[in-house]
C-alpha cells in the first residue's frame, strides 16, 4: 500500500482505504480526495454541509444556552459521509473528552486545546 499520511494507507491494488478507527485528519482526507480527482467535493459539498448542520443546531438551541460571562463552551461534532459525500451529523457532544484515543484524536485534541488558549 501507499502511505498517504500517517493515518491513511491507500492500497492501490484493490482500492481499499484503511484509516485508524475509520478516522482521518482533514489533510489526509483531502489527499485521498485529490488522488481520486474529487478534491472539489471538500469545498463544494462536505465543508459547507458540515457548517450548515452546525449553524442549524446552534440556531435551534441558542435560546436555551446559558449565558455566562468570561467563559466558553466547547462542542465536538461527529459526522459521517454518504456515497455522494454529503455529511450527516451523528452527534454533538458538550464538553467532549479531550484525551486522544487514536493518533488522529490525539493530535486533534492537542490542537484544539492550543487554539482555545490562544
């Protein structure tokens, strides 16, 4: 197989993509899309669909969220993609666990924590 990223191995013989825990970093997934000639799916379908889902959820719950000065709430959203690359929101976690359970989530959680304190 061809190593595309630390989390992504593309077996060109049978066309299988193997990712640890079926999780990819955005960069690894974009590399996969690019190799498939479908990089436009990220900008045209996936990213806007995810943003729209999150916006709709936030608009739905905005009246029940408690307003607290000098604080913030961290949410974690999980998505799956269908065969047409449409994102489907699986769940949103309030105050998600920040301990990485895979190589992907280890890096993601570290990056999120760093971004939170900037």
